[in-house]
C-alpha cells in the first residue's frame, strides 16, 4: 500500500460566488499545469466549514489557495505563514467558510494535530456575489498564484515541474449552461 502524501494543496472557496471560487479554480489549474511530486496531493475542498480540520490534519505541510479580504487592489496576492494565521483573533462564525483557516489551525494546535507547515496563498477578490467564473483581475492573478504554490512546494522539498502540454483543468461549474436558479443565470464568459 502506497503511503499517503505528506503535503497537500487545498483550494478553498465557493465556485458559485464569483471570485470566491478562486481557490477551487486555482487548485484544479495547478493539477492540470504541473506534474506533481508523488508526495503531494491537490484537492478542491470547496467550503468545508466545520469539516476543514480533517483536510488539514492529515498532512505535514499544507498550502491553501483562497481569497483574502484586504484593502488592496483586486487580484493582489499575499502570502501568509502559519504563525501569521494563528496570530489573528477568531471572529464570529457568519458564513459557510467559518470557522476560517486561522481558527481551525488554532484548534488543531491545541489538539496537537496541526500540520507543521502551513502557507496561505491569498488573492484579493474583486466581487463576491452569485455568479460563475472569476473577475478579470482575479483571473490574471492565477498564473502568479500557481507559481507561488510551485515555489512553496520546492521550499518544502517537493518540487513540481510544469507540464510541456498542460492538461485541461476540470472546471465543471463553468460547463453548466442552464441553471434553474434565476440568480445564477448570467452568461458564463468562457472562464
């Protein structure tokens, strides 16, 4: 039996909420663009909320792709380390994302089951509302975010290599042409 990968790349976010879908989008693009080290797993985890812990505690190192709310131009990329994340005070649980990454890491630290190394590759969203696809600003940030993930994996001793012929990422939500909910009916702009 093959041992489980020690390093995870997790895409967090809701693909139905415009730029909030950055994490799943970027995770799937990363798998399609790079040949992975055998000790690395890439997972689109969506919005796990209370179920985030099991995704984190199985790895020694985790790289998370997600949006971050900052007073910065949309598409800006920020890198946060585990110490930065657990330093933030917990906030009220108000969304399906909660508890957030920082609060979940604090809990896992208390249990002694947190990953040793955690990096958040965060992108500032332009818009988070009911809409499929990413804004142009966030879409333009994806290659740099993927390069940041590749750099972090190399730092962790799990280098990846860009595929000579990238595969097509499975962006299943962008193939949905007819949705029954009228709020989800704006045209998909090919992203």
